[in-house]
């Protein structure tokens, strides 16, 4: 079964991937409401962001390995744990046992508000898996040295940028009445948030960052600037994805890594669609809670349960052009700079 999955993924990729020397390619893998993204820039190095859930049948491990093998990846130069929640970092030790990482990136010590179960089930096994290999603890303003693309840390460990990035820093017209939300008892507020820059192409991925940290990034001034592509935060939950964030960064396109019964809340879908200049929403799953506010069928990778583990891919060029593809139906759309 595993060999068949690898063969199927290889077939998809042969039709979808543009030449690696010219494009920044991303593979947003279905982990049923978790998260896992493979990043392949032109420099020849690779990075894995999160690894989904640790399930008894190694469901997410097998899915990630199948994509990696189809891409010819035998090890990852960087494995990044955005935060220490089970659906993001909980499966990194299992995945690393199959496709090892060279450098591990995270926000450092688990937040003091995190409950004991998350510490024991996620953080401690993650630290043990790293062993004596290099660990890179990042803070806002750091740059992850993945060859071929600039990746700037905009949030980490509950903190955000202290100064605006080049070209950013303008007053946020959507900040009026904005308030930071409460912290919770998991590690969401500690999420490592990343700005990807590849020539004129810009993408923002804030993992599960909560509004309390979004507030630090966006009020009173937008410290990040605008982006072309936004990886919707926190699976589309309204604890994240505030209007003062989404409308200020003005994405053309958004990709939501929700599950059928996780995330995709209608309030978030409304915020995304009403953002100035917004064009299209792509979803890993149809959202039961989103109902009629879901994206049109061609833009949804998995329509029903049991899902087919289809993914969404992105291929960006330095001129700012990027193409998003749904591997369920091979529907693609190219967005111009």
C-alpha cells in the first residue's frame, strides 16, 4: 500500500512541479486538521514545517514520507516545529526516524502556560529525538538560512517583531477597536510565524498564532507589510485570523489546512473573503462548520470522509507569479504579480 501511495504521489508531482531551478515549491500535505508543509526552494536544500499527528497507523508519517520520496528527499536540511502541540510537533519524532533532519528549528522552551500533558507527550519526545544534532532556537527578526529563499521569523515564543520589516510599518487602518485575545493552555501563542520572500513573491505562515500576538504584529502599525499568499492560521479558527491582521496584510490568495470537522469557522471565512483585493480561498477539506461559505468545489482538496489525502501545491516565481494546484482534480490557477 505504501509503495502504491508513493507511486501515485510521484505521478502527481511529475505533472505539477515546475523546474526546481526556477521556482519555490510548497507541498501542503493533508494531515486531517494538523499541519505539514514541505518547502523546496531553488538552492537544493529542503525544509519540513511540522509533521501532523502521531497516530497508531502512522497515517501522517506515511503521507509525508510518500511526498518526500516522490521528490527524492532522503533527509531534510531543516525540520521546523512551529509549536509544541500534538497536531504540529507531536509526530516529528516518528517522521524523523524515517526521513531524518539535519537542523531542528523551534521557539525554545515550552510556554509556562502549557499543560503538563502537552509537555510530556509533545515537547519532551521532540527534545529527545533531536539528541546531539543542531538545534536552532529562533526569535522574532531572525532569518532561517534555507538556501534559495529568505525566511524571516516574525513571531516566536509569544513575542513579535520589535521593529517593522523593510517597506512595512505603516499605520494599520483596521486597528481601531482591536483587542488582544486571551492566552490558552497549549502552545499556540508560542507559534513560530514566518514570512517567505522569493523575489517579489511574499507568503505569510503564522501557524496557530493567537490574536494576542497578532495584536503585537499589527497594532498600531503593520510590522509585516502585505503578502501575496496567506496560509490561514490555526486551521481557520476565530481565536486567530483577526480582521486587523488579515485585512492589513491584504492577501490575494489564502490556503486553509483545516479538517472536515476542525476549523473553517464561518466568521474566519467571512474575514478572509472581505479582505481588500482578495481573490481565492483554497481548502484542504470541506468544512462542516463553514457550510455554504466553503470555497467552490474545484478549490477543495478533500470533499468528504474518508478523505483521499489529497494535497495543495504552490509553485512561485521570482517575478511574483505563483500557481496553486489542487491534486484531487489537477485544477490549477495562476496569479500574476
